[in-house]
C-alpha cells in the first residue's frame, strides 16, 4: 500500500475537511489545529462534534458547496463521501490535492516516535480508550485517536505534546495499513468484513502486514491461535498477553464485585504488579485492561499509575453504556454487531444481577447477516428475550435476499419489527422491573434505546 508523505503538507496553511463532523475526523482536526494549520470544514448534519470544532476555531459550513473551498490548499475527505460530492469534484477540478481521512491519519502517526496502534476484530475502541485513560491520567500527555468518545478527554481524540500517540487501528478495507505503528497491538483476529477479505486467511495476512510495520515491538494475544499465526515469522520484539500464565502479562485472582465492578491482580512473568479495580463489565474487558496495561508500561507508565487510573475508566461511548432507567427497567446500548462481540456482551449482561436480559439487535449489512446467519442464531439466545429490527443495509444492496425474519425464525420466541417506535413500544410494554434491555449493533439502533427512555 502506498503512503502519502509529509511533502503534501509542506507550505500548506489552510486545510478543508469534507464531512468534518465525523467522529473519525475530529481527532485529526485537533492534531492539525495544534500544529498551527487553519481548518475549515463542511457537513450536512449539526451535532456535538461540530459545536466543539467551532469552539476550537474551525470554520464550519452547513451543506457542501464548491465555494466552501475558498482559500483551501489541501482537502481531506472521509470514506463515506461519494465521488460526485460537489466539494470533492470542485477540489479536483481546481487542482487542490485531496487526501482520504485514513491516509492523513497515517501521515500523522509518523509524527510520533511512540505511536501505539491498537488493532483486533473486537475490543479495539475499549482498549484504546483504556490505554488513553491511563496515559492521560498519568500526565504523559498522549495524542489520541479513538473510535468512540472517552469522557476523560471530552471526545474521540486529543492533541498532546509528547512523543506518545494512541491510535485505534481498524482493519476494514485494510485502512490500518496506512498507519505507522511503533508498537502494534493485536487483541484478536476473527472472521469479519468477509465482503472485503473473502476468507479468514486473507484477514490473518493483513494483520501480519500490520504487525510487520511495527518499529519497536508487537504486543499480542498469546491465547488466540489466529493472532499467533498472524505474527509468525516476524522479527520484532514480542510481548504476549492473555489468560494463561505462560503469557508475559495475565490476570490472576479475579474477583467479581457485583454490578459492573470486578478486580484482578496484574501479573507480569510471575510478578504481581498490583491489584487493579475495573468499573466495566465482562471477562473480555479484563483482557482488554491487561492489554492496555502492557502497552502503557511499554511507553513509560508505572504500575502505580495503572492502578490509579484504570478504575477511572467507565466505558467508551456505545460500549455497554448504561443510558438510564424507565419503570424499573435498565436501558443500555452497545456497539456489538459481530457474533463474537454479541457473545461477550450478552454473557457479561447475564453475569450481572438483572432478572431478565433483553437483546434488541439491529443486523448490520446484508452480507454479514447472510454469511454469519447461523452464528447469530446460536449466540443471540444467550439473552432471555430477543427482538430484531430490520437489517440496516448501509453501503449494500440486498442481493442476498436476506431479511430480519430469516434470523428471527431461527430463534425461539424472537420477534421482529420494521421500525424503532414499534420496538420501543413493545419492549416497554413487555419488560418488567429488574430487567435489562440492551440495544445492540453498529448502526443507529441506539436511537431505539433513547425512544424507550422517552427522549
């Protein structure tokens, strides 16, 4: 994969962003602003991100028109922007250089000598957020790019002044191959995005390329066979984390403390580095915390700082986020959209002391629903009650002839509805005090959770 180089920024002052309100754009805007660039941008939808950017000094245009590019010397656009977007077309006609968001992020990662890129099919947002929480709390002043909002830093990213950068590294369409990791973290490798990769073997090959770009070390899940296969034959120094004691880092003496709380001893090659309190639910988050701790130690955090600051992490936005209660029913929301993610989220929910767990699931993309139909049908019944919405097709056309009813028919007692208001009415009518309702999916199913709360 070819990389753009620093010369594209040479002599530039004014950078324009198409789709500036996107969560993935926000940290890049922050970093470039901190480096002295003048930033403008356009978007079609108002929101908190645009408000924050305007407060920081970004010139924001609502709607996308060629005249918004006045004075721009470089244009950054997100992958969601269509080729016929009027600003993108105008930039190309005017000869203004255009760069896709992931390419610009890759360029910026090369500006930091301790860039930690956190990859994995599942858990990368949470782990990147945990790592950022530790480093920020410890005063190490990291730059951060996270796929979800972290309350401690007031959004999905920040511009720091140290050599450290934390960066979520997404494998979708190989975007993580644009990055320049000093430390490559691999949490797990699973079959996902098969519409792009085709096979699990191809996914493993991409993670192998990603890990091979690390300049200082590879930190990886020593318990996950696919991850171990991905790092085979690479010469970089390696550090493992996992459940087993033959990993470099692992948890011991795990204590469940009711609700979302748990604790464990952080072990490093047989040495106890201290007891860690966690305020997020699920065994998977214990392993995410171990990975975050290992990465934090690699760039200079101390065990005492990890003990102090990891408990401050109470989840990233849309990662088992408890939104409120209605009629004694707890409403939560989670981004889980792959069977493996649904499994750990629903198992975490079942470990908590609720009467019944309701899974309100929005399948995302026809290809994933069709290819993983049997897996979804096997995992969703971990919940006591399952409600489905229509499939969110996103970028796809339904060439698979797949519908929510096809999945509902495979799950005992499952019901499905076309619209969120129908789902919200049904669940609020049927759920009992002491139940947990969790909306699940990477689309817009969170709107359904807010409808249940009357918002």
